[in-house]
């Protein structure tokens, strides 16, 4: 049976996201914080198996911003830390 780990991502603003336990070899966590025209905020997030995979999300974010009419957005990627459950 594959060994399972907890994955922890700490964002620049101090937000901490814990993923798992999981045996999937995720290496990065990404987050989009979008500000809408009405002042509300939407948050989208996910985890990937490489920095390159996470970086491809950044390119798609520009299209999403245009399609959804976001006033502004932040796209952030951090490396996750692996620990025992």
C-alpha cells in the first residue's frame, strides 16, 4: 500500500492549506483570488505534480478573468511541504 502524507501549503498572506492524507506526489499548490466588479471575492485553488503544471494555470487565468469579468486577480503558486499524517 502506498505511503500517505499530509501536504501543507503556506501562502504569502499567511493562509495555510493542508491537503491529505494522500499518496499522490503533489509538489505545488496554486490559488487565484479574484475581485469581482461588485466588490465580492472568489477564490479558486488546486494542487499539481510540478511547477510547470501549476504555471500553465497562470496562462489560463487571463482568459478566465476576461470571460468572468474580474476587476482584478492574484495568481499565486507555492511549494508544498510533506509531513507524516
